C-alpha cells in the first residue's frame, strides 16, 4: 500500500475561544432582581431597616442561616458591597444591628475624605 501524497495538518491545540466581556462593563443591580421572589438577603435588609433593628438570633431565624453566616452577611454584603451604614448597639443585654440610613457612599466620595500622610 502506498501512502497518500496529501499531508495532513494538525488541528490547533486550543481552538479559539470567545473573548470574555469585561466584568465591570455594566452596573450590577443592588436590590432583588425584577421577577425574583423575596430573597433571604432582602428579608434580612428589611429587618435591619426597621426602627428597632434586628438581633443576630432574629436574623438567624428569619433566614435559616447559621451565626457565622449572618455575621459574614453583615460585614461582606451590608457594609462592603451595599455600603450601608450599619449600627451595632447593645440593648437589654442583646446586640442589635440596624441600618442607620439609606445613603450609600460612592467610591469617589469615600476616598475623597482620606488624606495622604
């Protein structure tokens, strides 16, 4: 048997992939998505916005989260991502968390208050 005179070309090792779109190209909504039912996060934020605030135990019961998850939500989502001013006070021996205002800081405003030493 004679070999074919046509040479085979090797397939590329990695086929071309679509380029990813930049993650910061559009603004992300901060509240619940339209069409979505009430979420655990929105329930917890509503509790924090009430005049009396909410205790850790009340947030745990309402969301079904464990204690460390509620604390992580308060620090990571409420304070850092949503930039809501969170107040923590002890009332009758129980710590109560409350969102003190609904004004969100913009990154430019937050850094404008800092001075370089």
